[in-house]
């Protein structure tokens, strides 16, 4: 791949990530705002939050700038900063924004250790002298910086009435992650806001579905020429519906990283038969490690289902039988038709087999560790194997 192609793909990823960051921010606002609020995407701003009337700030105009390259988007001469200021000034001057009842938020997933003008005016105790200096510094930048890309935004700032600019600067706030952006921590804030962290609710699964709902709704509305508006009441109704749907499932899955496994347990499985079966088809070390982890997680998950859920031994037996049937069909087909070396045939049997997750009590598992681990459990019991001659080789 050429450097130009690589740069293009990286740029495309960055743009897509920037748009999806708006969805993150929208979900965060919806999880926090009081009933009666309205959150919109790509209307007067990237995200606009209209709070219910009891709040002193009625409207929040938010510019979201996320970066996969970790470049700070709101430095003193960055186009994102000047474009945001220019857009807000235009909306104020055309009376599309009532500045007295508004707040202007610059949100980013990137933090900067260096000082910049926006940081100085975003501190809690900023006084009039700080705003005055910020205005003077911005004017100096606008009159002395020679960048054609910034020229129209500089011109807008310079020609705007100082009182209008000052009224804007007093209401600008910066939202960044001081210790670096961790999306998992960010999502945890949404989970807490939606009261999904009760230890029983599959919060990540519900959050992913809410995320998809936001994206699909935006696409449908935009295709029909309609703006995308969301309100907390609808989100909470969706949340309640999804919680009820999961509550009706006979078992509740946990994400793999929520089922910790010790290094000792992993080491103890190194000599197990299912690992030896993987050695017969020359599986790489990282795949073997994943197999051991899946084996242990599946074993623990099935025990938990049997203890705390409506899963019976019959359900588990039927699940294993279904997986074994899938393996059998793959094994027979590749043993007959695949003319490669036995180790390659075995690896193809293995990789094709584990694609099928099966159905436990009529439900297809969301995570692959349950099915993968069960296949390895069957291999450990010599019910199935991967190498075409596995029965002879594992005697």
C-alpha cells in the first residue's frame, strides 16, 4: 500500500471516528439530562442540548472533535477552534442563538499538557481580566497568522463586535480528558447514568443496542430530510424494554473480560488433551492461549448458568450435541474433499467448526467463548478432534 493510500485510509478512519464520537456524547447527555430535555445531532451544532426550563442554562452548543492520531484540536491556531468560534458568532449575530441562555462546549477525546487560550478561559474561577486577555490574544493571532485556511475565520472574528465576542468567550467551556481518553471509562459513565451497573444486567449488550438505535434513527431521519432529535424519556423506555427482554432470557451472558481467569488456571491446562489436539494441527501459541481462556470461561459460565439461571443439564447436553453435530459435518466434508496436508486439513476443520455458536436453550450466545470453550471441552473428552487422524493420534 502506498503512503498516499495509507494516509487516505487513516484520514477516513479519523473522520468516521469523529462522527461516532458524537454518538458517544449524545448517549452521555441522554443518560444525564432531566426529562423534558432534547438532544439533537448535526442541527445548529455537532450536538445541541436543550435543557428543560428549570435549568439556568437552556441550551448547550457542543463541538465534538475526536482524533485517532491524538492531535489536540483546540490549540490556538487550530482550524477547529477558529471554525467553531466563527460559526457561533454567526449564529449569535443572526439571532439564531440567545447567548444569554446558552453555553458553548468544545469536547474532545484528546488532552493537552500545554497551555492554550481556551484552557485559560475554561477554568472555574476565570475573571474578566482573563477574558479580556484572551480576546486580545485571539485578535493578535487573527491579525498576524498567515494561513489561508484560517483567513475567513480570522476575518469573521476581527469584524465581530467586541461585546458579542466577549459574551461568547465568557460562556465557552472545554471538555477534555486530563489523564488521557479511555473509552471504556467513558462508557462506564453512561452505564452508571442509566443505572445499568447493578451486577446483574448485561450493561454492555444493552449499551450496544442503544448505540445502534441512535445510529439507525439518525440515518432514517436524515434520509427522510428530517433532523435527528432525541429525548431522555425515549431512551429510558428503550432501556427498560431491553432490560425486560434480557430478563426473559434463560441465561445472562457476561463479556469475556468480566470473567477473570488466573494465570495458574491457564498454566494448569497447558498439558490438557484439548491443547494437545491443537498441537496436532500446529496451532500458534496465541491461538492456544485464547483456546485455554475460552475453555476456562465456558466452564465457569456454564456452571453459573446451571446454578443461577433456568438452564438444566438437558439444555447443556442438547447444546453440546448440536455443536458436535456441526463438527461432524465439517469433519466429514474436509476429510473427504480437502487434499492438503493433514495438519492443514485439521486446521481448516477447526477454524470452520468454531464459526458456529449453536443455540443454548434456543438462544444463540452473543460471545464466542461459550461455544469455543465447549468445543474444546468436547475435544478434551475425546468426543471430537481436529486432525484427520485424531482418534489414532490421541490414544
